[in-house]
């Protein structure tokens, strides 16, 4: 056991408690946006993917790292855009500008 | 300040924005701000990572390749997220979550390959293996969840004899593999673990019925968070640990809140293969009970001369994209002096909040959307309960029939209204696969068809009366 692993374990424990505390009272209408928002946040794996690909020294690592960067980017970009689109619909008193949009695509 | 310290400082700022963002997302007023704050923190962290120094003191290699990967990811993700129909949101969340889990597993595998020659400490290997296991389960599980929601496969639970035992054996195999790899440090076995995790994700999700898939996605979302945290341990990166753990911990809590909204426990959601059997009470249904179906004209008159109408929307409204028509109908009724309210069941549609999002798109004012308890007290004085494409959420069997699989789920008491009007596509039972006795109630009138068509006809009938 090194000091580093204990330090990481400390960060882990504290983050776990913070994670539980901050979402204690969420109205049910926000369950889905919250899920989607936290989905975007774990897209931070992109940082890990960049480090992995940036440290790659063999072809195997390069291929795996490159795939990881693509998947992580999908997660982070898609996550934020979807959440934003969901929350956009919650602005209750906005002008009726996007009305015609979703007509005609039934089924 | 050294470059490394500065980078850590930026990561600390990013981690703080994630906490603020999650806090904001839990309140209606600050939700949008929360998402923007998180996106800003994420951008900051990603840009800063380009200045990362590898453990051997180099600057980041392969920067063009990184940029290319990001470009490919972005040009696929943005149009998919922007232009997908609003009803397909749950699937999108599933798929974006799955790829995140896949990325976390890949990061862990690659780091294992990278450091393998140096004989890493046991706990480092353990972190890698956990990252691979959890990330891969999340990846394949999300893929099946996507297929179920997108109706690429049946939404019904898929069960077979000995399923629980087989699943448990696979889980045990994964644990055993982890122990063996820890002892032998064998790389080939890592690929076996990868394969076992992949299958485990699939068989874990198969018995979960379509109506429960949102809860499942929330759980898999939490898994991906934990896989990211495991990668953070392996890479020694505090930002990944904080962000991954935040999502992992809050995700588990959110998952429990979502199952509680359905009146069930999480274990019940995951392991009961809910909705696979059409309830026992359905057998006695072949007794020739008849339903009463009405014409749009009759129902239009009924609505136009009511004092209070409570609209109960469900998934059928979303499928038919009928949110704008229903608003026009409500406007027309209100012009005739009818009070119109909307009763929103917490799990109506395919995700909690699905109906709110849909109705908000048609600019229906917030104040008219009533949550279940308030809606139920309004219904006792309502003249008409207009059920549009909902079924399970108004099924009285949840209160009266202990043999029913949805027994115990809180429902909207549509039957308390003077009259009940169902707009349905067919007599098929709802997503949970349970018959609805309310359909056979003498005060119930049915109007079959696509919700958008029937609502348009109703609108014409109301205008004419």
C-alpha cells in the first residue's frame, strides 16, 4: 500500500458521500434529465482516453486508445446535447417557436 | 507552479463544476444552468488534458489521432442527439451511457497492456479488472436496453428455465476469473474476463421488461460512473475518481427513487421478470364481458358540456406525437368554460418526466400539470377522465388484485371521475402485460385509433357542439 492509493481511496469515499447528499430531494419530473446529465458527466472518461492514447507506445495500445477516444467523445458530446434538449423543453414561459417541428412524424 | 500542479488545479475546478451541476439538475429552476456549468467544466478539463505529461516525462503523443477520434465522435453524436425524435430520448441516453462504459473498459484494458511489463501491484490489477468488468457489463447491457426500447427486439422479459442460476454462475465465473488473474497476472485471461462480462451484461438485462428499462438504464448509468472511477484509480487521476464516484453514488440513489416512484423495490425491478406472465386474473376474462366504444361525436359532446376534464396522458400520446393536438383540444374546451387539468403519473410514458417534457413542448402551462396525489383529489370532482394512450398507470388491479404483478403500484384513480374515456390503439394490454378492468366498467367509453387521429376528430366534434 502506498500513500497514493490511500489518497485516492479518501477522495473516493468523500465523493461517494457527496454524490448521495447532493441529490437527496429531486422531483420526479427531473429524474430523467438528472440521469441524462450525470450520463454526460461520466463522459469525463474522455480525459482518461486521451491520456491512454497519448501515452501509447505499441500498435495495440494505439488502436484501443483511439477507439476509447471515439466512444468517450460520443458519450460526452451526446450526453450534454441530449440533456440540453430535454431541459430546453422545460422552459415553461417561452414563445411558441418550436411548435411546427415535431408534427408529421407520427409512428 | 509546475505544469502538473496547474493541471491538477484545473481538474479540481472541473470536479467542483460537476458537483454544482448535479446539485442544479435536481431543481427545476437551476437544471439548465447546471448542465451548462458541467459542460463548461468538462471543456476546461479536456482542453487542459492536451498539456498532460505522460509518466515518462513526454508531452502527450498522438495528438492528431486524438483530435481525429474526437472529431469522429462529435460528428456522430451531435446529429444523433439533436435530431432524434423526442420519444427516442430514453434510447439515446442508453446508447450514450453504453459507449461511456465501453470507453471506461477500453481505458482500463489499455492501461493494463501498457503497464503489464512492469509487474503492477495487485491493487492496480484489481482496479483494472473491476473497470473492465463493470464497464463491459454497462456497455452490453445498455445495448440490449437500447434494442428493447427501440423495439429491435421484444420489450417483454425474456426468461428461460434456470435463468437466475445461470446468471449467478456467470457472475461467479467473473469473480473467479478476477481472483485467478490477480494471482497469475495472466493477460489471455483478461480477454476471457472481457467476454464473460459482455455476456453477463446481456443476460442480466434480458429478463427485465420494457416498462422497467428506464430504471435499468439509470442503474447502468451508475455502473458506468463506477467504471470511470476505477479507471481513475488505475491512471491515478483524481478528476476521474471524483466524477465517476459522484455519478456512481448519485445514480444508485436515483435508481432507487425511480423504482420507489413505481411502488416497487429495486430488487423486484431487476429480478422478478415483471410483465412476463399475463396475470392469472386474465384467465377469467374470457367471460364475454363487453366494452363500450363510442363515436367521436358522442364523446365530443360529453367533453364540451363537462365542468371539469382531467386528461391522463401515457406513452400512446408520445408515440402518436399528439401533444399539440391535445393542447388545441384543451384550448377549445377552455374557451367553452371547461376546466382542463393534466394528471401526470410519475412513470407515465417510458421514463419519469416523459409526459412533462412532451407536454412542455406543446407549451402547456406548468400549473395545469398535476402530480399524482393532487390529480387524484381533483378526479373525485371531475366529470370526465380522458385517458390518452395510458393503461397500466390507471389500472385498478394495482389496488384491488393482490395476484396482479402491478399490485401495490400507486395509480391515478381515473375511475373516480363521473365518466371515463379511453383513447386506445387496441384492446391489447399495456406494457406491463396486465388486463385493465376499468375498460369494462359501465361508465367507460372507448375510442380506438391512433391518439393523434382520434384527438383530431374529438377536436372537430367539440368545435361543432
